[in-house]
C-alpha cells in the first residue's frame, strides 16, 4: 500500500484526511484505486484526456511525474499538490 498525501483543497473527498493509502503499479492505477475509495477525487486531478491537470503536481518519492503512466513502487510515497491562484 502506498501512502498518499492529500492537499487541503481535495480533503473534502477523503473525510478531511491529509494522509490516505492506495495501491497501484502506476500513477494511473493508484489514482483509480484512490477514486474507488474516494469517489470523484480523480476527476479533480486528471482531465478528460488522461493528463494531469495544469494546477496539479504529483510527486512519487519527491520526484515530480508528468504522466499518469509513471511507475509507482509498492511502498512509494505519493504527494499531490495543488497550485494556489488568486490575487
């Protein structure tokens, strides 16, 4: 199981938990598992073309991934960050 750190704007999906678990051999599989556990969360991060949304950054073991087919090891930590906008 992977530890996934959830940013504040997405915690409404996880019952306000900042840290959850999910499994998958790739970012896509992990996000699919996360969405099964917390319905609707994947759509907030991934667009209709299966690309990471512009305001979302995903890190696996502190390295940013650009594509959802990036591999994830069984015990890797995944960090999701949302960009803050406004003026």
